[in-house]
């Protein structure tokens, strides 16, 4: 008797409850049934890597408005869209990066170059310092004042047009006075602008977003020009750098403490985001010094062969910080063990001018004198991405946005450029199915990134001609130095030529 195997399935398991649902599909995940699954995934990962390079469009927009080099920038700690930038001509501009427009500006906020800008932790205001030996604090809600004035002006003009259309031949006494009284009631004395500004805004003699009457809420005068500034995370105090490090209080006109340890000029100063009383500085004598504001004295000094322009603490691992050095490299250090670097980050061909960590602490961005912006992983020796344009000048300042999705770079061609952190990710919101497919392809690329053909696609980048030639020359010089060191060690008495790791070659000594 013939045996017949019947497949019995419930109709409810295959019936859609609505037309938007997909039909249910049964799949056997056993590897025996899918012998070519690995090959298919590798091919999908390769195609995804190619599509990434095809659709890589990192540049978003350019924010123009400065008349000199953009020397410093700061992002709001509570608002993802607010950016404040300072230039070498003393002007300060505030931007809304979501709308890609300028909110307002403070012309000639400093008589010299603006060397540092920092927001207060509560984001109620920001402080700026400059070469004119002054520190000034401005309110952060000036944009609301300007927008309110613009809305009042537009409402007033619309009301006048409507009144003219409805009362062509009849004039009612007292109507204009009521309108003026209503406008006066709606306007606030603190938010009103001067008559000169009204005329200038109406005649467009002042650039959009400029307010001439903005004055600092508070100001401090120092004895020497300032090079950078940072605000305390938990107390109303800020620190400035110059010939010496000075700790200031918002309630006093003179510094509370002064810190010095040999350097003629302190290039930058940063508070630790976790241990708020710890601060680190970089000096012109190739030193990195760590201070404790509670002791009013330095604790450690690191002496390097080349000068460090600035530093940045890791917000998620606050014991680590990154140095942007003049020797074209970046160095990650652990402040508990300064005698050896945790990682050396290569790829720039000229001096690195600025560095900024992402809020996640997994990546940081650097800008250099080679007119490029590079993105590094916190433990990666080489950059995963390089951004450049034909017209971009030397990059003097870089910042991550508050959500880690965008990068802002300021250069000496008077422009601020906005880039995507992931060059191939679209800015628009993706539907659920597209988002799931995108995440699936990302996992495939991460899984098979070590496959040779996929790794070659990932690493390929178009470089400027100057950067390409200097990188090739640098590789040749480094290879020659390694071969020479190996030959000297092979032909010398054992132990006379010690092996020095790359992470320790640029360190001279550590003083405690």
C-alpha cells in the first residue's frame, strides 16, 4: 500500500489581517539546507560596501558670514541646534544648524582675535576670550529676542496693509492709536531694539541676524592676552590660559588662583568632565601639565618632543585624553600613566590644530593644517574617514554635534562647513522596512570587513594630490628608519640598542 504524506496547515497562520501585512513565510534555518549562505552574505556585504562608496556624500552645507578665519567654535550642551563661532577679526556669530542659518551676531565682540568660546553647563550663556585681554559673557537667548522683534515688525506691517485696504476712503479716529497701544503692550522693554537698528533692519543695511546693541552681561579684564577658556562643570568658575593658567569666579573681578610651571605660553586648557577639579593644559614648551584646583598646584607634567596644540577629554572615559600634536599625529594618554601613550593616531600630513570627541566617546574628529578633516576611532591607529574640498583652507577648529550625527569644521577661508559623520547615511528619516534593511547591511559589513575585497573597498579614498604625495613620502621615510634601526640592532652588541615602542618615542620624560 502506498504511503502518502499530507501537509496540514492552519488557514489562520497564513491569512493576513490587513492588506498592509505580509504573507507569513516559513524558513528552515538549518545550515544543511543552505550550503551557499556564507557566500551569499559575503556578496551582499561587498555590494553594500560598493553602494556606500557610490552614495557617500558627506558634505551638507557651508555657513558663510565671517570675514576672517574661524578660530574657535562651541556647541550648546542642552540644544542640538545652537552653535557659536568666533573669528580672528573679533566677531562672534550664533547659528541654527538645523535651519542652516545665522541667528544673530556680535560684531567686534573683542578688539582682537577671538581665541576661545565655551558655553555654561546650564546653557544660559556663553563666555568668550580674546587677544584684547578680556573675557566676556553673553546671554544665549538673544535669538529669541531677535525673532520676537521680527514677528512684531511683520505683524505691524500686515496690520497696516489690512487697514489701508479696508479704509481707503474712510478714516476712523483713534484706530491708529489703538494699534500702536497694542503693539506697545505686546513688546517688552527688555526685548526692544533701538531706532537705529529698526531703520537698519528695514533698509537691510545690517546683515541679517546682526544686532549692534548686544552687550556682554559681564566682563573680566586680565593682565595678559588669553589663548583659551573652559568652564567648570559644577561650580560658577571658569579657567583661562595665557602666560599662566588663571582660575576665575563669576562673582569676582580678579582670578582666584594662578598656576604656572615653566611654560611661556599655555596653548589650551580643559576641565575633566568627571573629576571636575582636575584640569589639563598644553604649553609652548612641549609640555602637558595636569593641575588640581583644590590644591592650587600642579600634579604631573609630561614633556614631549613636539608641541601639542590642544587636547580633549573622552566624555565616556574621562581618564583618557587626546593630544593634537605638531608632529602630524594624535596621541591618546591615560592620565594615570603618562610615560607611554595608549594609542598613536596617524594620517595627517601637517600639524593637527584641533580635536573634538563625540558625545558617545567612541570616535573623535580632528582638523589639521593639511586642509582635511579626519574621523578616528578612539582605539584606531588610522582614520576611518577623510573629508576635504577644493576650496577649504587650513582647518583651525572642529566640533561634533550633540547627537554625534554631524561634524562642524571652521577654516581660515572664513567658512564653517557641516558634514555627516557617516557619509552614506541619508539625512531623511527612513521607513521601518528600509531601516531594518539598512541595519542588516551594516551588520553584514561589520561581520565581513576583514575579507580582502571588502576591506579594499572600505579603505579606498580619494585624497588631494598634495596629501597623497606627502603620505607616500612619509611611508617611505618611516620604512627607511625602521630598516636602519633593525640593521643597527643586528650589527651591535645585544642590549646596546634597546627597542623603543612607537607609543613611547615622542615622550621625553614625566615629572611628578
